[in-house]
C-alpha cells in the first residue's frame, strides 16, 4: 500500500513503537514511510520482530495469526 493512502499519524505511531522495541530514545530521522524493515535495520532480529508484533497487537488492539 502506498504511503499516500495511509494516515501519517499511523506511520508515526508504528515508527515510535519500532524505536521503543529496539530500545532507541527517538525515531531516527533516516526512517521514512517507504523504508523496508527486514534487512535494513541491523537491530531488527527475529526476537525484536516478535516483540514488535506483540507491541503492535497490544497498541492497536489487533491480532496477527500464526499462518
């Protein structure tokens, strides 16, 4: 989905959750809305991905299935 179709506040919330999951004090300015996460963020390992998914589920009240 193109970033033009998604609310910029949503991107800000997701980037803040990602920064928090990675233990960062603030969202790096180099993170843009079209940036791929996996393979581009060295600190985003498999455990941090699991933590990020859990944070997204809790924050937004959604559930990702295991399938």
